[in-house]
């Protein structure tokens, strides 16, 4: 008999050790985290992206196809608001056009057209070096698992 089991990796909204522990408790083999690492100094996020992740706008994410031509979640900005009112080109054309528009706007000091990809957990992000964040996540996960284990005794 062939083993048809496939490891499940939890993704989406995992920002801390509690989220990792919850995913593991529900049977996931691991957790994939994106937005949690966007504010790390090692990420490619520019100053405007980091500001969006640490400001009040981090709490205003939504799904839009405006920036890339495919539905993706990001921090709401002028580009999303304006482009959602028009017909969107298909991927990859929309993404190429979006990059060009962002470059032109950025050259004039306007950061409202950048693709600031972010999940709903963006306000929970921590701007730490990646190694420190990983150590913190490991510690938080161990503590959360220990707490869950204590509940089962």
C-alpha cells in the first residue's frame, strides 16, 4: 500500500508562537510565515513598506487584483483604491504596469502605488533581526505548547 499522506503546512495569519502552536496542535507539520518577517532588517522592504507595516494602515489590509492582476492581500493604498474602479489587465501585464507606475510615483516621492503585501496579522509584526525573531518564535511556540500540554493533564 502506498502512503498517500501529504504534510500540511499552515499559512496565513501566523504571526507568533501561539499561531505556530495552534497550527501544530491542529495537525500541521509546520507553519509558513511571510508578513511576520517583512519588517525584519534583512527583508527587501523599503522604508515606505516598513512604515506601512508599523503604522495605522497595517490594520487596513484587503485583497485586490489591482496591483498584480491576481488577487493578493496588501496594505490598502491609493493604487488599490483607484485601480479597483477600473478594468484590471491580466497577470503578468498588470504587475509589470504596476511596477512601472510605482517607480514613476516613487521618483516623485509618492509611495501610494507600491505593492505593500501583507496579511491581516500585519499589526502584530515585530521589527527585529530575523535571527532574534526566529529565537522569539521558538520560545513562544515552546511556551504555548507547554500551556496546551498543561491543559490536557
